[in-house]
C-alpha cells in the first residue's frame, strides 16, 4: 500500500536552538521598527498565528499578511548562518529519511508552521531538503489552522501521485499536542516524538497513536510508520 508521511520540522527533524524565535522577533522588528516587548510563543503553531499573536500582545493592529510574509522571508535569510552554526539534526533523522527514500510507494513531505521559504532554509541548512517532496507540503503561509495544512498536503500529494491518502495510509510525525490534534482532525494517524518541549506522557495524553522518545531506532520507527516487513 502507498504511504504518505507528513513531517513536522522544528523539534521533530531539527533542533533550531532558538533561531525560530529569533526569526519571529526580527520579522516583528522589520515590520514595526521596534523590538517586541514580549517573546513569541511558538510551539506547534503556524507562522500566521504566531505573528498575529505577537502583534496583538504588543498592542499593535495585525498588518496585512503579505507584509508579514515578506518580513518573515527576510528574517529567515538573515538567521540562516546562525542556524547552521548552532542548530542540528535530531537523532536518527538523516538515516531514517535516507532509508525511506529508498522504499518504493512512499511519499514524504512536510507539514510545518513555517512559511515555505523558511522551511526550505531550515532543511537546506542540514541538507535534508532532497529527501522530501517540498512542493507538495503544507506550510504556515497557507493557513493559521494546522489541520488545514495536513489536508492541503494530502491533496497536493494525491494530485502528484494519483493516490487517495486517508487515515489508513497517511501518518503525521510531530512533537506537540497540536500536531496530534491537527493530524487526527485532518484524517491521519499521528506518531509523536518527544524531542521537543512535550514529554512522552503528555503526547500520550494528547491521543497520539504512538509515541517515541526520538527517531534513532530506524527499524522501530519504520514499523510504526509503514508497518512491519519493511526491510
């Protein structure tokens, strides 16, 4: 059976070591010419929602999205070298993506709160972009609603593959309860990984179909994502 794997990026594939929050703060300053009085609140949220909340928390009317999008794109480029210096891929990620790429019938892309341009910056910083069909992903520039990003990615991958993706053959992999909730609302299984701010216990309580401490056990992860007998 064909499989669709939808990867979150931050704290699932990579550790950004605070660069994401720096990008949002820089984007805010590019738009307003002042520093934010409060830090951005990011975990599991989309860029549209993060920036909307950041402006509101500062008592500033939320600007039109194209202006925010442009600032985020510029901020991502500004922090690219910093990400390469202090960020890193998480345990097992590269081997896992490489292994999956060699398996026929599997499409893997991203569902991420990042705008598409910054998703590419983050993945390219660690040479992960070629493992993923990025043109068919779901991005924070598409919607504030993370479940809608899952639906969009499913539709885009169906369009390029001719396969209908549903809860039987679609899996979201993420690190927050928001990933779990969004995946289930959009008709996907969810494998959660405790490499972000949330514990295995909290991810289990959120209703994840399976929870892993990290992605280092390639065989076990593949069993959960595409079923036994994969090797």
